[in-house]
């Protein structure tokens, strides 16, 4: 791409802190926020993207985003037409929130943790609403994921969560209603994320319930609140990738008779032996088999 001198002089760097289709909120290094349109229809910035933009007053706002810089990581999910849609980028940690109400879907947690492994970022599990019931998250802890038990309504329970989020760009994911937005409200004084205005003065305000939004914590951590999901599956991946997403299979699988063992009906399978021995959680193993089946039934052509 060739740029004219006047272009390069006025181009500025920024981060996307909220993206709403045809416009987005860009934050500069001083945390000033600008409402921007896009140059061209193909530009689809997502939350936490690093972008170049230039000031330009219009009915959309204060600027125009001209380029999305290469992403270090991205979390995708199937959109409502079954195609893969990027939810946010450049995170270093995926934090799955679960609660006793709505009833915890632990296989959803597994699916997000598989994605964390595939993307190569840290995974963590937060059990919220421990005032109602404290979920047992030891099976995740035992395989190396950080876990915390919290209650969004009791500030003194949030210390460990705040510590978990320090030094990371995290995305909070999980079913609708588990309390993701409530946790952010409780951790960030003065924030009402459900109704927070992203207006920067020149455009009309927007509610943020349908978009991912990035917030700063006082300890330097950054947290992306994402709209809840009813269902989540990693984008189509190979069986090998799926197996790699279940980290606790790694060591036992070195004992499998076959190198390409899928840990199903093969003889002398180290993974199944570990399930029998109780070293690998039966629930996680079942979750693996379900996901294997689900991925086999996906038509890869329906994803772009
Ligand atoms: N009892 C209890 N209710 C909570 C807690 N955290 C959130 N809630 C409630 O759960 C509901 C859903 O919360 P919300 O933050 O919107 O969930 P989100 O969809 O994950 O963002 C709201 O009615 C909250 O008041 C908690 O720790 N304990
Ligand atoms: Mg929410
Ligand atoms: Zn095996």
C-alpha cells in the first residue's frame, strides 16, 4: 500500500475498545476516546485490535480507521449463520465465568479452554455467585488452570479475581446471566457497564450490551466484557488439535500403543487407562468425545 505524505503525517495509532459494525471506539495512548468510521467495507476491527486511524470530522464521529494491525491472537465463534466470527483479539487470557444459576454448563467451560490452548493463551475459570452455591472447580485447577470462587455482590471476594486479571488482557466469556458484567461493575468503581455511554461528545451514545467492550483495571489489567452466549464451539479444527486442547491427555497419551490414537476404542490407550485410574476426569473425557463428534458433524464449508 502506498501512502501519500499527508496521510502518513496524520495517521495515528490506537486500540479498539468497542466495535459496533460500521463504527468503533478507538482509544489513544492517553486513553482519550474517539468515535471512528471505517475506510472501506472490508475493515472489520474487533475489541483490542491495534489500528491506524486519522482524524476526520463527519456525521459518524471524529475519525476514520484505515488499517487493522496484525493480530497476536483472536477468539472466534460461530455467528448466527454458522460462519466464524472474530469476537476479540490480542488477549493473553480467556476467563470463563460459570455460576450455579443459570445451571453451570461445564462442557462449555471445556470448549472455551480448548480454544485457549489452540490460541496459545492462558485459561482460567471463575465460579461466580458463590453466595448461592460454591461450584467445585478442582478438576480445572488439577490440570493447571487458575480458578477463583467469587460473588459479584460481595466486594471482599473479588481480590483474587482482580489479582488473576493483573498483567493480562483478559476476555470474560460464558453463558448469559452468569454475572460477567456484574463482576466488572463490582471491580471498577463508578462503572455501570450495562448502560455505559461510549459517546465521545460528537456522536450519539451507545449501549454496550451487544458489543465486546474493553475496560481498564487500576492494577494495569485489561478486561474485555463479551456478550453472553447460549452455546460456544471452537471453529473447525482437526482431531489432533482437539486432543491438544485437552492438556491433561498429553502425558498419558505417550503410553498409547498407536501414535495416532484418538483415545476411543483403540487397544492399550494411555488416556483411557488414566480415566479408569481416575487421573483424568471422566466428565472431561466425555466432553472430549462429544466435541470430537460435534466437530465431525460440522460442515467445514459453512465456515469462511
Ligand atoms: N446472587 C447473585 N447474583 C448475581 C451475582 N452476580 C450477578 N448476579 C445477578 O445475575 C444476573 C445476571 O448478571 P449479569 O452481570 O448481567 O450477567 P452476564 O450476562 O454474564 O453479564 C443479574 O441479575 C445479577 O444481579 C452474584 O454473585 N450473586
Ligand atoms: Mg453482560
Ligand atoms: Zn490413546
